[in-house]
């Protein structure tokens, strides 16, 4: 038997739940069909070995006004990341140095080049509307060159290039800088307000939500009640001029409109009839998830604090390219969060669990000393192994794809519209972008 609703939303991530919440407020009947047995998608707060961990997204920055509004509406509280003391940087020469402030302890020449390139990228980002990056003057040229090649054309200082590449490649798109375009790099910067914002860890990793960021989708879903149906992967959508029939293993829904709120790479798992237009299928084949292992490593105490360290660590030359103090606001133990990205992740995922752990802990000991080798709990978030995500943090275009197909990803097909954080402008690839796109999708319906 078919149930009838005004709108079917596919996916109970933040995008889908935001759209559904807005539609219900506007008096529409809605069902949200979610493949997993839980809601939240790439937000997942769970307790592992007695430690509450943010397995997916966690940080909120001051420019993310859509997310901050939602946090406020839900009555959630935020707290600041621990940031007293010095950061650690391991340079191209392999030497570990501590630093305060935003600049890494590099040579005067490298620092001047990093500052100059930061100004160039800030200027490019200021010229871009992140919602329509393909409209920026010079967009086609920037989209045809890899970010790595663009950086080579800008400076002969390798350590400056490696650091600028780190901020956008491993740290954000989680792809090597030769695998995405300079335009995609500018989009990442523009979507955070500027490149300077993106490189400022105190800005971009400003706040966390007490109790975990997954509370946002959990509370949105709780308010929607039995309109949210989990454990129901959508397998097909048959659409016509009047509406669409949406099928899962357990049921069928007829609706006037459908919002497919899943990453572009997962749209192809749904059989459309009639099939999506060729350009829609092409467009999605030019996007892919990045690859990152998120590490959660807990120690008996936050021992780095006694050594005068904030826990913040960076190096383009370490397996763990960045790490931070991620101790929960109500914990006495100390937890570090770290990341292994793109080609380093390829290499480490090919090792046994024990070998991978040994290499990761050795990398942390290069930043924090030998105590880092003795954690009391160790966990790796492996989103690449999750059927309904298959990568992290998000999807992005291959070289040339953004100008060629970017606009296509937000075009509806008949009664079916599409969206996720990965097609947002402001908040691109972030929860803030998911909320903005969720609102846009609901308003368009
Ligand atoms: P998703 O969360 O991917 O939701 C899509 C939903 O659709 C999923 O629940 C999926 O199960 C479901 N689905 C897929 N296919 C089907 C189908 N056929 N039928 C039914 N359901 C389906 N963002 C930040 O703002 N700050 C951070 O610190 C941050 N860190 C991150 C760290 C990690 C490790 C990861 C993975 C992400 C991080 N992000 C961060 C990104 C952020 O989590 C995402 O941008 C955001 O949660 C995406 O929301 P979404 O609803 O657009 O997509």
C-alpha cells in the first residue's frame, strides 16, 4: 500500500532534516526516509571505550550563522576548544619547533611567501560568490589547473607551497593538491569567508557543542517524530509531471515533490524512472569523496598541557598532518583528535591495524613526545568503510568539473530536487552549508 504525503525527503542528515522541519512548519505533510538505522549522516556522536567521541563533524566557526541559529533554537550549548599554550610544527627539515600565534615557525622567506600567497588567495576568494563559483571572472582558467600546479606557478618556495596546499588539500578537501583545481581551492576559502579564516585554527575550529554535534540532527528528528523512518534505503524514484513514487524495501510513498538530500555520489544508487537526464548523470560522475581517517586518542591526562602545549600540531611532512586537544568539557582524561588524509591514508589503510596504529602513534610522538605512545583508548573513524557515506569529509569536483557541472548539481528534475552540504556556497562541505541548502530546498518546494 502506498502512503501519500506532500513531500518525501530522502536522507536524514542535517540537510534533509532541516528541509523537513521547515516544510512541516509550513503545514506540509512530510516523510523522511533514511537508509541507516540512525539519523545524522556524517554527524555521529558515540561512546567508545568509555569516551564520548565525535566520530564525524564537530566544530563550529563564528561565521557559520545558519548552524549557530539552529544550535540556539534547539537550546544547545557550545564550549571552546582548549587553546592555552604553544602549538607544535614539524618543518621540511624534520625539526620540531613550538610556536604561538597564527604563523608557523618557518624561515623569514617562507613566512613572507606564505603571507603573500595568503593575500593572493584572500583576494581571489573576495571576488567569488561561493554559491556560484563558476561565475567568478577567470573561473574557467582557475578550474583547468590543479591547485598544486597553480602553487608552483606562484612561488619556488617549497615549504610555503606545502603549507598552503596543506590547508586546502589534506585539511579540507582531503585530496592531494594535484587532484582538484585552483578554483575548488578558492571555493573552499570563499565558503569560509576568506582564506585567512580557513587557516586560522582558532577561527575555523572555534566551538564544539556540549554533548556532541549529532544532537542537532537527533533533536530535529525527535521533533519530526514518526515522520522519520530509519533503516529504509530508497531504491527507486518513479517520477512524472504530477509527482513521484518513492520505493524502499519496506514501503512506497507517493508525493508531489521529492527532496534527495544525499551526497551526489550516492544519487546513482537510486534507480530513477525515467532515468535522470544525461548531464545529471555525467555531473555526478565528476564528483568524489575525499579520504581521511579521523583519530581519537585518549590519555590518562592531557599531559601536553603540563608541557605548556595547546595540543595544536601541524606538519605537511607528518603522517598525522594536524592534531588538536579534543578533551570533552566534562572529562579529566585528555583526548587528542588527529587526521591522516589522502595519499597518507591510502598508504596506512593498506597496513595491518597494528602497523597503522604504530605509525600513527609514532607521528603523534614527533609532536608531543614519548608519552603520546601510551594511550588508554584509541579509535579511528573510517567513513570510507560506511556504505551510506563512503568517504570524508565531503565530495568535491575533479579538475574542470566545477565550471562544467557545478550548477547542474542543484538543478531539479521534474518534481525531484537535490542537495547536501557539498553543493552549498557559504558553509560548503560543512554542517552550516547543509542547513543553508536544506532551507533553500524547502523554500523552493
Ligand atoms: P549526510 O550527513 O551525508 O546525510 C545524508 C544522509 O542520507 C545519510 O544519513 C545517509 O545515510 C542517507 N542516505 C544516503 N543514501 C540514501 C538512500 N538511498 N536512501 C535513504 N537514505 C540515504 N562539518 C562541520 O561543519 N564541522 C566539522 O568539524 C566537520 N568535520 C567532519 C569530520 C568528518 C569525519 C566528517 C565525515 C564530516 C565532517 N564535517 C564537518 C562535514 C559535515 O559532517 C557534513 O558536511 C554534513 O553533516 C553533511 O550533511 P548532509 O545532510 O548534507 O549529508
